[in-house]
C-alpha cells in the first residue's frame, strides 16, 4: 500500500552527475533568449526552465486527434452555439457581455489555433485581438468602455463592472500568446501603455475596487507584468509587480497557515502559483515553502484520487462524492505548468500529468460538444436531484450539457489540453531542451543557431516509456533534460539502443552530448500496479500516471436542449456498490492498439482485472452513493471479477473503494 504523494523538492541529476537544475541557480544564461524562450532578467530570481514560443510544440498521435476534436467541437465553434461570445460580445465592440467570457474562450482558442496551425481558428481569434489592440484609449485603458456598467447583469449577460481589472488579466494572457506565436510588436507597446495606466490607477482603484475576483487572482496580472519586463527591461514594471503582489490576497501566508484567503476552488487553483511569482521578485524561500505546505494541505484535507482537490464551488473535503469544477481543473493545471518551470520540481510535474490524464478527459464528452460543471471520483448517477454540493445552481451542476451549472466552464475549459501540450517541452537555462511531461508530441527549436527537432514517439500514458528521436541541421552539443516520474522506480535510459543506464525516479536526468540526426533516447518507465489510500481508508488502483475506475453502465435521458446540444441525466444500469478484496491479484489486459479516441470505455487501451464483493444495503441516497461503509467492511456476497479502466475513460464510475474485511 503506498501513501499519498507528497510535494517534495526534486533536484535534477544527470547521468554523469551534471550540475543540478532548480532553485537558487547562479549560472544565469548570458542572454535572456534561449531557443526562442525568454528567461528572467536581473534582479528576478533564476528559474531552471522557460516556455518555448507558442507553436514550437506540436501534438502527435492520439493527442493530436484530441486537439483536432476540440477544433471541430466547442473550442473551434463556440460562437455558433453560445451567443454571448458571438458578434455582440463587448470584447468585439458589441453591446453584449463585457466581462470574462470572451477572454476566457480566447485563452484556449489562441493556443489551440497555433499548436494545430489551423487558419480557420486563427481567423476566428483575430477580430478579438484586433479589437483589444484598437480599443486602447490615450490613458492606456483598453477593452469595453468603462461606462458600460449598469450595476446589474441582464438575462445572464455580464455588463456590470465592465472596467474591472479581472477580465483584462485574462485578455493580457491572450495577447501574450498571440505575440509569442506571431511576433506582433504592437502587443509590447500596448501592454507597456496599459501597465503605466494601471500603476497610476491602482492607488485609488485597487484590485478589489470592482469585484473580489481580481484581488484573489492578481497573480495572473503579476505574471503578465513580469512577462513584459523580461522582454523590454522596463524597470517600472518591477514596481508595478510589487504593487500587484501587495494588493493580491496573501497566498503565501494563507498556505503557510493552512487558511487560504478564499475557499473558492478556482481561486485556490490560480492562487497556487502566486507565491512563486512573489519569489521571483524577492527571492525569499518562504514563498516556495508555502506552496509545498499549501499543496500538502489541499491533498490532506480536500484531496481526491485524480490529483485534484474538491471544490463545489468552495473546498469541500475528501469525500469522493464531492465535486470538482472544470474551471478548477484547467486553472490548477496552468498553475502547475508555471510552477514546474519556475521550480523544476518533479512532484509538481507528476501531479500535473496525473490531473491531465485522469480528471481532464473525464469532464467533457468525447466529441467535445458538452461538458460537466462538477465531476465526482465516485459518480454513480448524474441527476438534477444531487444535493451534496455546496453550490447547486438549480440542480444543474452535475448535468451533461452546454451551460449547465454556470457558464464559466463552457468558455474556460478550452485552455486545458493546448497549454498542457505546449508545456510538455521547455527551454533549459543551460542552453538546452527539456521534456517536462510526456505524451506524443514534437518540438522545433533553434539552439546556437542550429535548427533542432525532437519528437516523443509514444502512446503515453498508455505505454510504459517514450522514444525521443532527434534531428539536427548539423551535429550540435546541448543538454537534454528528461523528467523521471516519481512513480517510475527502476527507470532506465538507452541512447541509440546501447548502454541501458538506471536513473533515479523523482529526478530530472541531464544528458549532454553532441547530438546528430537519427539519435534516439529511449526511456523505460516500469509501471507497477499500486494501491493508494484516500478518504476513510478507501482504496484506489493506479498504474503509472493513471488511476483506474469501475465503469458503470449508462442510460442517458435527455431533459433539455440549448442551441441544439442536449442537456442530459445519466442513470446507472449495472451495480457499483463493491468493495475490493485486499489480497486479490490484479492483472493487466492490453488492447491490440491505442485508439485515436482513447478516452471512452469501449476504446480503453488497457484494463485491470481484480476481485470484489458487493455490499448489500449500500445504496443511492439523494442520487449519489449513500454514506460510506466503514472500511474494511464485512460482506457475505460472492466474489466477482471486476474490470477497471482508466479513470478518464469513464463517466459513471467508482474509483475509491472500501475493502473487504478479511
């Protein structure tokens, strides 16, 4: 039985014991740009990795098909189904919604467009970008006019607080990504003027002047100010960043004291990276310590098997029937992506991968045309009658549909997969390339003026290793950094099929050599089937980054429709009330091939078989499973063979089980 994962500092170690990458580096890159990536200027603290420019990374294999499905689904067509991000949106100059919904959508649409190099999606995003740039007033203010607010919203349209700092934070992220992908110089001047305006206004109109959201999420604004500083060197941006940190909720103190400034799950997911941004400004290790403490607190008091914490919408304990909001999933991923690059901590990157390959695919339909506001690790029914959530939203929080629950997830969910793909590869501060997360993808960069392409040939996480194939315009020496997951005990690396070398799990291996076209690096990750313990001694089965769940038969009931997209309840058709036999064997069954659409039960790339027994009397209560039996639990029911599949392949499921008393 393995314990819950802990957040621990992971120093990088090379096969030849090369210098470590991580916090406290002093060998700053001599120039800010490495491989087209931008590292921190003095006096900011150093960090081991930096993102590659948007578009330098492409998805391959099943992951490419996932992005293509998004392009043909709601991400690429949301304006056709949701009028609030249509032509009347105020971020296009119309009279409609003036707050976060348009910018949220663009924050996923823009990276998807450039990762796929999809001109239709680029053309769809461009009018939003042009409006934002043209809307800037002589003062530096931009966006919908600041006199739009009527004091209330109308018919679900958010017109109030049109001048709020918060939606501009999201649009700044959109413009940053646009600049990275296109080199559009207008963005830098535009942001400089806006930040001058913001510094002038913040003393009298602080972050919480209009709403509390900007105060809790001020880290997004700080990150944008530092992004611009690293490109322009404008010293006034450092003062602005300090002002923003001072007006943002104190996540360092909150996490250190296990009392986050707010219990709202999405705010917490965003706030996780705020202390790291403060660290970049002042170099104080207490900020990083607070992140470690905060993540441990979230897992201990609110953790769920997917790597997420509950939040329906506030933090809500460890019970697997509590929900997690889709916005929380994608925002937590984005925070962990940033933390992984700032700290180089393998445990952070392991957790990111765990969320991406479990929680993320489980909350949208396979055609990416509908989503679920809250998901549950133990989700035995999807119904209007579920009552245990802190926010019910009229009974719609669990339904499958377009806007059920609250519309924020409909516009914000799109960033999850594209940003994860983009963050798989990074530039390293020692002038090399890093693979921080695994999945079929490739990166094209320039190192020392030489074009280098590197591809992850794999069906990971449905394969126990990765083959990295390099192409170089000419032989080139540079370091290649490879994350070795914490769960991959006994991992090995082979270069060009020779000299299989053991490497330590939970570390980053550093390979430095002269690379030539056709060179291959093969990583073998021995993935063992393990049991982890969760709420009230419940047990889950895992293998590598994947959590396994019992799929429950589904009977769909359409109860409504929005813009031609059904709103549905889903009822169970097969038993779910099982306890696992603690000593039973667990076997792995592999499919013949990995489907381009692996995240459905019928296409599950592999499954586990084990033994369980039903628990008579453990039934549904308020359309979810009733009070958990004390584990271990006594039962006289006969033993049955249970088939478990990857969590992301399920909709109705059990993933945290009691065990049978011996």
